[in-house]
C-alpha cells in the first residue's frame, strides 16, 4: 500500500487549520472547537458577516488582487535580497554544526560594532526581523542604533535545510527538536560570530522558541553564559502549563495518536515550506477586504488575536516567509511541555527514556545555569507565553535584571516582532537597557 506524500499530508494540515479559522456562525461569534470530549480553544472574535453563511459554488463573489507590486516583490525575496534591496550591507554566512547540519546566518554588517544575535521563533526564520521593512523591522532598527546585526536560522527552516549526510527527504534529517538547536545550533552560531568579529561577548535577543533554545544552551553548556552581555527574551517560553494555543493543546492531549498518525503517513516535517503552501497562503492573504480576515484568523490560530497591531497590508510578505519549517518531533516536544507542566527534554516513553537517559522520565533542564543577565518581556494576550508561566520562569532564573509586561492589554505573541507600535511599546526600552548593560560591563 502506498502512503500519501508529506506534501499532500501537510497540505491537508494547512487546509484543516484554515477550516478552523472559518468555524463561526455570526458576527462576534464564540468560536469553539471540540475534538472528542476535549475543548481545544474557545475564542471570541469579530468576523465579516459573509463568514456566517455558505457561499454557493456559482457565487458571483469576486476577489480582486491589488497588492502593491513592491510588497509582492518582497514576499518572494529571501533575507539577503531584502536587506540588499533596502540599501543595507547584507552578508550570508554558512556554518556546520557538530552533528552535521548546515546553517545559514544572515548579517547586516557593521564591522567593529558590538554584535547582536537575533534568534527566531517556531516556524520562523531570519526574515522575521526585517520583513516589515526599514524603520519597522527590529533588525534594521538595531543596525541604526549602531549594532552589528546577526540573524540565526535554526535547523529545518527555509535557510537551514542541508546536512552533510542526509537530505530533507530522509526521516533522519527531521529527527530533532529544539533541544538539538540549543545544544548545537546556537553555540556554533555564537562561536562563529565571536570568531568572525574578534569579540568576546554579544547581545542575544530571542523570540519565543528563540528563548527556549537559549535556556537549553545554558543548561547543557553553561560556559556560554560568559559570552553573553545581555539576553533579552521576547514572549519567553519554558513552561506551558497555562498555554491557550489550540495547536499545542491538541498535541498535548492527543500526543500518542498524533505521533502515530503523522509517522504513519510519513510527515516528518510539520507544515513544510513548499511551493503549494506558498501559493495557497498568498491566495488567502492578499489585500482584499474578505481574505484579510481569513488570513488573520489562520495566522493567529496558534498565538492569539490582536489584529489592531498587525499591518495587514504586509500579510503577503508574512506568508511569503512563514511558516518556514519545523520538524514534527519539534512540535510534539511543545505538546509534551504542556502535558507535563515541566521544562524538560523529549519524552520517548519510559522504556526508551531509561535506555537514553538512564531514568524513566526525561531530565529537567537546569534553569539555574542561566547565569547571564536576562530581561523578560511578555504580553497579556499571548496564548503561548502566558503571564503565569512567565512568572514561573522568572522565579527559576537566577539573574533577571528586568521583567516587563507590555503596557497594552491586547499585545500578543507576534506583536513582539511585527507589531505596528512595537517600537514605542517595547523596543525603545530594549535599546536603553542594552546601552545600560554595556556601560556596566
């Protein structure tokens, strides 16, 4: 019996998420999705009235595509091309991890300046820091502040899909979680930057999973804490006890079934970045009044809703670069964190755990090893990094120099990197803290 390809399976996953974004019966509806006896999410949001009814196949409804050609061009450019297009000094760097993954590192070069490393979140890439354009992207603004800006790409995303032995068609290529990113990708990236710039320390800014991999690096390789001036965590994740993300909650409650089904049909990459998905996303997320609402619901399905901070004109650019790829195992690991309520390594089941770890439960990460100075920034409307979980993380970290709840109730997970008012609400504070910590060294 032949099994469906990863492309067709992944397409169904995307289509399923799209359908979830449309399950509403009236304006201001209460959106609830049930699986068996489990309520995965229950969200109130406003939707255009046409979503409350079925549209006939022979409907005369016409969707105009009047996207700005400049925006359309940006949606097809890679990170290097975007930086170069807008007149900034762009560089591509390639490095190989100790376990054979070939990673691409992007740079907005300011030789001689203090380096800052930006590490993206889940299903994201280096493009996230600059895709909103000059004066709006954090990467550009840090360059204007006088920094040498480096942007990482962890294994499995658009820019880091090579290995010295495996291709992305091999299941072995996708046999990783964010554990390996923290253990191999980030240390190797830091060493490359410090060696290339002949400096001893750098600033680190991580969004979401970009903070997770830092905690893991500190836990497993604490010597790297001496190489960090300041670690700033945007929407920091470690504990997911109070997580409200429907996707993570689904994986937590149905982890064995999901694992079996995904492995059975050969999906080792979660939501792969292939041409079909790029085309499908851009069809949904154009500039028309109708499709913008659909697109917003899909994008925010895993992170929370705050349409007021999303520049919807830029949605074609967003979906041109995200999702950028992740492993199925990586997604399962997030589900395990939610299910266990602990911040620990991947759970293989008691028998394999005993063989791999020497104990029936996976080891807990050692947050006491995070000796670098840390700043935590979080939002009230963040489905992934809930305030209660960030407070728990704060109590576990030994050297938090700043903790800030963004003064905007609707600020959500993606607003930290794409928010229209992110500079005024947060980034200026970050710039000030960076200068303050540099002066104290």
